[in-house]
């Protein structure tokens, strides 16, 4: 099945070119970079590298993901970050369970895979462990990580009608998919140190607290 890769981006000029260059060509239909108002040339670099750039003025990580999903054309959509932490070389393994009819949603687990030293702050790791444990307890899903690096069937994903336009969007995807009886799998992936400075989420206390709030509240609300 053909693949659309969706990459939300905001001021990621140090990473976006290498990320795009590392995406495997196999069954790749398009790469959509959803730019949230970068002022460092991210959009121009992405366009020059062959990606389709979508300019999204509305705020929110979930909004960027949803905007990319709305225009994607591939049968499979893959979401990944623009900072170089996710490893695009894991993409074939990520979509394999969907291509073989074993899953509708596949999550790339950083905590079950390889974590490059210094790639994940301790509080981000603990937050992911806690959130995954909550998912296991409330939804019965044997997850280890709520990584945003994931693949899903596009049309069923659109039918979930996700509307959490914050950091909780990836978590809402899991919750609604579980309630809809989707087959959800997890595979180990590699996770590297991000390029271009500290993370806008885990690199600040405000971002970390907000992300934790949106993720946990979304888990509890849909259960």
C-alpha cells in the first residue's frame, strides 16, 4: 500500500533536510511537512528537498497532524517528528503489520527499542512509562510507550473523527482506536538525540507539564 508521511514542524531547520533524506522510497507516495509558522527557513528547506509543505496557522500539535491527515492520499499514513529523533529507517518495519493485514494501527516504541544516550530526559521517560501503564490498566493494551512515531490506515483513521488538537491527539488516536476494536501493535524502534537544541516539549517544564496533562486527561476521558 502507498504511504503518506506526515511531519509536523516548527523551526526545525537543523534537522528537516536530513530527516527527509532518510525516509525510504519504498511505496512512498508523498511526504507532507506541516509547518506551524516557522521563521527559520524550515518550510523552504523542506520544499527544496521535495516535500509538500502545508502552512498551518492554527496552534497545536494535534492540529498540525490533523491538517496533514486531511490532505494525505496514501492508504497508510505515517506520523513522525521533524527533529531527527525518530529514525526513518524504521518505517518499513512500522508499516509491515498493516501491509500484512495484522493491524490497523502500529506504534513505534522507543522504550522497547534503542534509546541513544541522552535522547530522552528522565522526566519524559517516566511520563511515558506512567502513561503506557495507565493505557495497559484501563484499556487492556500491552503498550510500553505512547510514541508519536506511528502508522495507521488512513480511511479508518479519518472515521475516528479525532478532535483533540493538542499534545493529546496521538493519545486520543490510541483511545478511540481501542474503543473501536482496532488491532493495535507495537514494534521497537530507535530513538536518537534531537538535532537543533532542546525539545519544545520535553526540553521545558511548561511543555512537559502541558503534555502530561493533555495525555493523561485524554486517557481518562475516553475510558
